[in-house]
């Protein structure tokens, strides 16, 4: 077995000064930790420093056509420490002596200059000023990645060594910098809606938001079955998507480019959880709490009805007596199904709003044919509505 022991850390390595101290601010960072999904932003930052340093080196050495061999290897940024105070990271520049020799005749620290120029760029955006002329416009697009995993109310302070403060990069600053050279930008999104279709080549699907807008999202083989099920039962199943979206200058979401998390939400379960959380007195001091046993009975009845072809998903409301009421609209019929747990019965009412015709039926929970009778009543109203 290979010896995996590491060489001891020398005193000089321990004493390496910080290259940058990013201070992350926002609710997610109040526990003095950094979520793993934010760490890729630090890699983007390192790449931006490197690309900018290359530009600065060639500008300082006009007789050279390219940077020295090993230039990129001379910049290794290491996350060496997390300090208290929001989430304070410490990035140390780790350069071993043999690698320094790879950069002959380089007397100016272009990496530090690149860091400082990035900071000045962010500061200018925060203060509403023009970015420095010395910052290459072709590199402004890198801010589309640096800070992308921060939420809209989060930011990262770029604190240089020896300083107790630095410029802050948040959503506003990042968007402003990216749009200097582009017509759109990327940002984190969380969407909830109904999956309505899968693309013909099965590479994407469309989700309809509550606003009525339809947004295209990428689809992979792992999620195809889940999305297909959500489309087939779209009246009951909703989809929640977390990922990266592309927005235009007016902050309108064009499409979702990457999905980090996808789940289907059972709207029946979601609504029953909301109803079960209502306390006694929920209705202006009145209103009886719905017991867990009664919630379970409602779930049992409604689950069988929806699974038996009754759709769409009804609107569910709490009743003051601790019951639950389900309502469907099958124009011209408006149908109400009231679960009265006190007397263990179901009260069905249907009203034709075009003719004032009404039907009512009461069924006991213990009726062996309860579900079939409920289903027959509801399907009759739905069929009549579709045929009118």
C-alpha cells in the first residue's frame, strides 16, 4: 500500500500571508460555514486572477508574445482557514521555491496586481463608476461565474491582505459588470410549477409557472421518468427546480440552463400538511383544529378518488367544525364534497350555475361502496360539464 503520509508543514508555510480574505455575508453564512455549492465561485475567482495576470504580464513585457512556461502553475490559491464573523475564508498563495524559478525575469507581482484590479473593478460597480480602463473588457464576462452561486440577498467582501475591509460583490454589482459586454446574465433560480411537455428530442422539458409563463429546463435521462409522471398527473404533481437561469437586462428569465436539484411535489400532501398545521382558533378565535386521524381519513378518500380518475385536483378548505371541504369546478357544475368527521359522513352538493339545478347526497364513511359512489357522482358532473 502506498505511503499516504504528508510532509510536515514548515513554519514558513504556516506563516504564508493571505492573498485574499473573502467574507461571505447572508443568512446561509451566519453559522460561520460556507456551503459546498458556493465553493466553485472561488475556483472561478482563481481563474480570473490568472487570466488577468497573463494580460498584465504581456502588457508589462511588450516584447514577449506569450507568458513564461509554468506561469499558471505559479498561482495556487489554497483555502487555509475559516474565521469567525459571518463566513470568513482565507485564501493563501501557495508557491513553492522550485516553481518560482519557472518565472525568470519576473520582478513585478502581476498576480497581486490582478487581485487589486479585480477589487477596483468591483468597487467601481458598487459606487456606480466606470470600471478601470486597464481592466480588459473581454474578461468582464468572468463575473457571470464569480458570485453566481450567491443568492440575491448575499454578497462576498473581497478583503485584501492587511486590510479590515474591501469591496463587496453582490447580485447588483455582478449583474452590472456582466452586462457591460453581454445582453444577459446567469443567476440562481428556484421555480415551482407544473411540467407541461417534454421536448421532441427529450433534451428539455417545459414548466408552467403560477404566473402562466412557460420556462424551458434541461432534461437528463435520470429525471425523464419523474418529469413524465408529473406531466401525466399534472393536476396533482408540481415540480420544484433549483439551478441556474439565464436572464435578460430586464431580469426576465429566458430559460434554465442547469438543474442542481429537482423534485416533484404532491399538491394533495402539501395542502393537507397546511391544513393539519392550523391550530384551534384559526378562524378569528373560532375554528376547530383538524386532528391527525381526520387528516389521514381525508387523505385516504381523496387519494382513492384522484387515483381513480377524478381530476383535476380539488381546492381544499378547512371547515370551522374541524372538517375538510373539497371543491371542484366542472362548468356549469360547481361541486362540493364536505367531510364531516363528527358524524362520520360525506356530504356531496352539486349546483348548476346556468339553471339553478341542484343535487345533494349524503354517504357514511362506513359505506363499503363509498369511493365508487363518490367517484360516480363526481364523474357524472364532469362528463355533463364537458358535454355542455
